[in-house]
C-alpha cells in the first residue's frame, strides 16, 4: 500500500532534484507530442536541445538569448523571495529599451566615450521607473502587484509601438515603424570578433553573483528572505517592509531595464516593434526553475536559451511553429510545481501493520 | 452627440464588454470558493482557438462553443489538480496556466491564423427591440450576449439565494471550519474552478466566433487579466461585475468614439486606455483597504490541505 | 470476538483505538465507554492524545485500528456528516463558525437537506431551543458581532438542532469567564438529565470534579486510568495526568516593582482589521522588577494591545507610550527593540519564528548586535549564539541547523524565550507563554520569567489562563472590549473579581452606551 506522508523537514535533495525531474518529464512529454504529430522524436530532441550547441555561432547566439533572460530572472528571483509577485519584467525590459534607445538616438552624433554609459544608464533608470509605479501603488494604495505589473506591461508595449510609429521613427526609413540605426559610440562592444556576444552578457553573469551575495551573505538579504517567507515574523522582528519592497523592486526593474537597453544597443542596434520574444515572461519560469536562487537562474537561463534557439531551429528544420517553445515552458512549470510536492511529502510503502517507532 | 451615435456606442460597449462579463462571472465563483486562478488569460485563449477550430472544421458555431467550454474546463482541471491535490502555489500555477495556454493556443492555431468563418448572427428580438433607444442597445445582439445576461442572473441568484451559494461562501471564508462540519472542501473548489474554466472557454469562444470572428495569436490581449481586476472592482458582486464589464467595454472602444467625433489621437496611445483604466480603478478600489478585506473571501489564495488537519 | 455484556447499555463504546502519525503514536489501544446521560471527562496533558481520540469519534480522523460501537452496533464513522447522522455532535476548541454568515446560516450549513426539510422554520426552531436551554442566541445576528461565549452557545445550538445523543466538547471552558463557565454547566446538566451523553475534554481538575461522573485519564496516547473524579483528590488525578516524575509549580513569592519603566497614557487605537477590537483609553504603569498580568477572554483587545506596544502595529501613536519617559509612539518595532524591549508573541511559529528557517537564522531574526559587519552577516557567530541558547535553555532539537517547525511547541517556546531574554531586555512583553506546552516546559518557562523579573526587568504578561496569571503576576488586571480594568495586587484579589472584570463589570455604563 502506498501512502502519502508529510515530511518533518523539507527535503533538500528534492529541492535540487525537482527541476531536473521536471525537465526530464517535459522532454518525455514533448517526445510523445512530436510522435503524435508524425515527427521523429529523436530528431526533434536533437534539433531542440543539441543543435543549438553544435557550433560556435549557435553557442554565441545562445548566450545572446541567455543575457536578457538571466538579467530579468535574477531580478524576479529577488522579488519572489520577498513574496512580491512582479510579473512586470517584460514591461520593464521594453521601457529600458525605449528609454535607453531614446537616449541613444539623442546621442546619435556623439563620439564621447560617455555616450554609451549614458544610454545604458537611461535604460536602467527607465526600467526602475517602470517598476516604481506599481511598487508605489502597492505600498501606498495596496493595489494588487500582479495585476498592476501586467497592465504596465501592456502600457509599455503600446508606448513602444507609439514611439516607433511616431516620434522616434526614422525619417529616412521609408515609413517603416523603426528608429534610425544607433551609431557606434552607443553600441555595446562585442566580446569576440565574429558573433554577437556583447558586454551585456558579462553584466548579466556578474549580476547573478552579486544577487547571490546580497541574498545569502548580507543582513538585508536575510531580511528580504524573512519578509518573503513570513511577513508577520518580519514585522515582529521590526524589519522595514517598505524599504525592502522598494529595494527588490528597483533592483528588478533596473536589471530588466538593463536587459532591454542591452538588446537594442547590442544585437538589435535600433528600436523596432518586436524587441523581446517574451523574455520577461519566460524569465518567470527561469527564476522558478532556478529555485529562486540567483546562481540557479544561471543554469536555468542557459537551458531556456537553448530551448529558444531550438525553437527557432525547429521551425526551419522540421516545420514546427516556434510557439511550441511557449507551450513547453508552461508544461515545464507545471511539472516543476508537481514535482515540488515531494519536497514537502513523500510516498511510503507500508504494510497494513501499524509502524512502531 | 446625437441619440443615434450614443445608442451605437452603448450597443458596442455591451458587445465589447460581454467577453469580460463571461469570464468574470466564472472567476467570481472560483474566488468566492477561496481559489485565485490567474490562468484566465490562458484558458480564454485556449477557448478561443479550440472554439474556432471546432467551428471551422465542423461548420457549426454551436460545436465551437461546446468545444471551447470543454477545453476551458480541461485546462482548469490541470490547475485544480496542482493546486488542490499537490498544494502548489496558486499564483505560480495560475501563471503557468497562462503561459501554457498562450503557447499551446499559438501552436495549435498556427494553421488557421487569418481564416474567417461565419460567426453568430444577431437575433433581433421582436417587440422588445422596438423600444426606443433601449431596444437597439439591449435587444439586437447575438445569442451569446443574451446567454451572458441569463448567466449573470443565474450566477447572482445561486451565489446569494441558494444553499449552494452558502456552501461556496463558507468554503471561501473558512475551509477548515467547513471541513470540520463535513463540507467536502476540495470537491466544492474543484467544481468552482471548473465552472470558472468553462466560463473562460466560453468567453474565448465569444472572441473568436463573434467578436472578430477569426483566430489571431494572443487575440484576447489581456482580457483575462482585466477580468481579474474587474472581480476586485466589483467587490465580488455580480451586479457590479456587469456594470464594470460594460464600462471596460466602453473604454476599449473609446478610440472609435473619438475618431467618430473627429479627434485624431494615435491609435497606439488609445489602445492603452483599458489598461490605464484598470490600474486607475484598482487604485481607487483597493485604497479602501479595510473595505476590501471585509468583502474579499477570507481564504482567497491560501492553500487548504486536508492532509494537515488532525 | 466476544462482546462484553454491557455493550448494549452503552451509548458509545470505543475498543482498542490506535492511531499512528509520523513520529508519534497518538492513540495507543484506547478503550472507553459512555452510558446515556453520563458526563465523562477526558483528561490529559497537551499531546496526550485527547484531540485525536475525539476527532476519531467525530469522523475527522480515521483510526488505524480499533472499532466504535454505537448503541450496541459497530459503526464506521467516515466523516463528520456520518457522525451527525448517528447523533454525535462536537464543539471544537477552535470554533467552526463562519464570521460573515448569520447564526441561522451557520446552523443551516451543518444540516443535511433532509433535516432541513424536516425543520419547517429554522430561525423559529433556534429561538425555541435557545429559550428552552437558556442560551440566549438571536438567529439573525452575524457571528462576527458575537462574543466568544455567545459563539460557543451557537456551536452547542448547532448540535441541539440535530437532537444529539452524544455531545463532545473540546476544552470548552478555556475561553470563558468563570461566570460563563457556571452557565455552561447548567446547560450541560440539563442535557445530561435528558439522556444526552457528554464527553468533556479539560485539564482543569476542579471543573471535572464539579460536573463529571466519570473520568478517563490519558498520557502519551494510553489510558492510564478510568475513575470517578469525586472520589479522587485533585493531586492524585494530577499525578495520573503528568506522571510521578514531573515537578509541580509551587506558589511563588510576589514582588513589588521599583521605579516605573513603561507607561501607556490614554492609548486609543481604532481597529485595523475587520472584526478587530478598538483600544479605548488604556492607561497603565509597568515597574521594574514586577510581572503585570493581563487577563481576558480572547478577542478583547489583547492582540491589538501587544501590537501597539511592540510597534508591530506600525501606526503612529504619539504621546501615548513611554519608555523611561521617552515617547516611543513614533518608533517602529526594530527601533523599540534597540531601546531594550523584547517580545514573546502568542504565535510561535509564523511570527516568533520563521517555520522553514533554521534556529540559527531564527536567532538573527531579533538579534543582530555583534553579528553584522559592513552589512554582511557573520553566520559563524550567529550559529555559536544559537547553540548557546539551545544549551542554556535545554531546547530539544537535532541542532542549531534544525528548522523551527521541526521543534515541538514547548521546545520552540523555550528557544524563543531564550532568544528574547538573552538580549537582557528592560521590558519584556509576553503573550500566552505556556499555551499548548507540556508541564515540564511550562515550569521552566515560568522560572525563566521569574528570574528575569528578579534581575529587574519589567514584564507584561498576557494570558487567557487565570490560574497561570495568579501564579506568576505581582499585579493583575483584565481587558474587555478594548478597555483595561484597574490594576490590583494579585494578593489582594481573587478569581471571582477578575472574572467579573473580564466580563466588563468595571466599564462605566456611559461608555457601554456609546458602543
């Protein structure tokens, strides 16, 4: 007889094993799905997971996708640790791109070495501002953070569309909804000769380590964790919840803004209507898959970037729509949430005799 | 503004508000039982695409609606299992449902993007539609709008006047007490979540079979989220949900109104209106924290695990 | 299997009930029986298995082994509705009432459709029963507007509407004023005279000897003895409950405080929560080297008062709270801690300690002095300090790395006491320090409090347990509906007086009229 039993303490092993198990289950699920669609599952797996890492160019592209995912996910990990449900990374990223892009366009004739830092700073600040609105509304008026951040995502998207159709459109662009190309002075340096790996990716990796130190080694990080895990205890201990909320939300907004400005001053090189293929939303899954741990996000962002690459390749090579990636992300999160059950519970096989302890 | 234009605007506000009304009616029951399902957008998109596919392949919009309701319920069952049986976090699971539904709907609908079908036709109710002004606004709609009127009345009646409504309210307020007096909390919540799923599916079908009528990726553009705000705005009361839905409908067609009045504002800026309105409304509503706490189902979003009783 | 001869006479008979939880054998081969009309006490310490046993009878818990015989027939009670169909009613310690519904709706929810049809007019029936048993309950009122005592009467009515044959009451008197207890006993005696059996859980011996004909004493999940309480002495029953080895709390000497350290002056605070209690003109002085006890029935403003004093409430209360003459009304909880205030809250898990964090991390929760440099935590030092608390206060756990939630209530409470006392507070506020704690831990917690007092700290002790307050407090008062009674030396008053204060006898009528 199998029985479900509550564990006395949470299982550390399952905390680590659960994401791996979830990935394996997702792969099994997708193999079955591909088979039913009449595709060879082994070929499909190869295209999705192996091909993206098969040559240097693809690996480079994988890193290009990992950068924004990681930056957003590190910020979201901090927010979720503080029990602040910020779903607004997408909007903060778009505003970072818009703010930074506008600055880059204003500096288009500049040759100053400060031009790029200024553009990046503008992007970071724009992201922070976009995170500040919902944070203020939550703390001042107690409005629901999930819903406000979602709404600000839509508003950011339409602001971007308005900008590239209107004030920031390239006057010489034949009416296309795109800005002018940024000049070299406001373009992120590329790390290697060929390929598009840029400085932003290094910043992303640094941010993951910095967030790890903040969360696990600093007193404020401890306060963030207590605040998120058990708000009455944080209040009892006298931690300043408002200050902590502002801290994590502004960090998350800044990082997402950095991701946005790094996209437009890096691989894209101008403002266009479709800057992000939903990085801000995928980052939610990256954060979860990484156990809301900044260094875990490093691993899961890599996996998610591979999946994104794989999705692009799958469309070209086996004619599966790229939308399949979005579906896999959802399935992955489902499996992860299901596997997490075993962090708190275990299955025991028992005979009908009562156990004597 | 003349009466003709005004009645045209109000007619469109009802038409545009109907999907919001349908999905919010489902969500309000779900929330009254204490469960917050953030997967509305995903369930709605799946309802839209499956409804369209079913209608497109069978030629029957009725089958389309049925298919949409069934897929909505099925989607909500995944959520219900994870949340009720595995004790997963309601917020995270709801988000997963939305991400999954968004991806899956785009995937299964990729072949029919841009195809059109013959959607529901307006049914002009004799006599009633001849009432000046109001007749035009209320009684010249398609079948699903009339269904939404009936459903609003039904949900309101069940929630406030029946034993079922009492049980749902009890479970949403205090699941532990409900369990202790022998109410099957999980069963009630399963049914409430599935009702929400079915309504979300129906609402999606309205989008793809009546409103547009076609399938486009992400065509619900945040309506599932707006509906969640609407339930809070309405303080979990059906009458106010109806009012709110039509107000949001009005906000969504504002660009048409303004264009009609000869103003020229970027359509991209006007498209922000419903979202900005949602934020503004939420701020106004939740600023009275005390009242919101008083009206909200007490156990909303909190997990209940009968295994930990005892 | 042979059926014993008296089975047919019994209302209910339990045979060899066994229930195993992970790491704990809650019920070990328990048998007991009740005759019709018998009032039977179930006695035992916290954790003795009383709750598990009654939940088994009521169908909330399913036993691993054993059987239940009801009116001579074996029955399987799979759910509370099964139990109610048999005629078993239960009043839980934490009421199963819905605050936003009316009395009538609350009672309706308990009835099956069939029962509901049989009762033509439920509010009318409630009124009649209420009158017949002297319960004084209005079916149209909302639960949130009722006092704890009234709520308990609603729970009892719930059972009466279904004409119960066995009524189970889990610690019914712990939430009542002494006068309300007397009224409850009148109702119970009336029920008993009509043939209803009553299973009565308690740990207050004088109550048991007052109304119970028989008592079953549980310890560690086993039946230790079944006896007639009127033939036993309280000390012999107490010995059976806790075992011979446990020490007993002796009477402690009372002290008089020296200078005033903490003052509340005209503290008014509207309620933040729906159904909360507003604090009304609270005045008191707290002196160094004394324990000031505050009695009261739950929900009369204790939580609000504690939150206002500790600063957890978060609102400004200028010119109302003073620590050593300094106005602390605008300081937050953290800043008040810095000034030497410490706090042992009622909820240990989820407020006094973070459940999923280790004891080391929980040490840092309220004490950061010496552990932080340049914003970074010296975890090594924190760990050593946690170890010190564990050793000094004999906290039973696997080590300082254990999660707080893995500790038993008593051990976690010892840890929290140790952590708070270790900061050498000048003022300690402490709520329900021994609630749900076994006798041994309670004794050591009492001694820690007295030691702290003798070292010169001022202690504010809030408790619902009057006996505990009389044991520890040097001065005592009571709260009722957000008012604080006068304070009086414990030696100069008695339980009767404090009981009247708990019921609000000290509130001038002019104030009552304004409510």
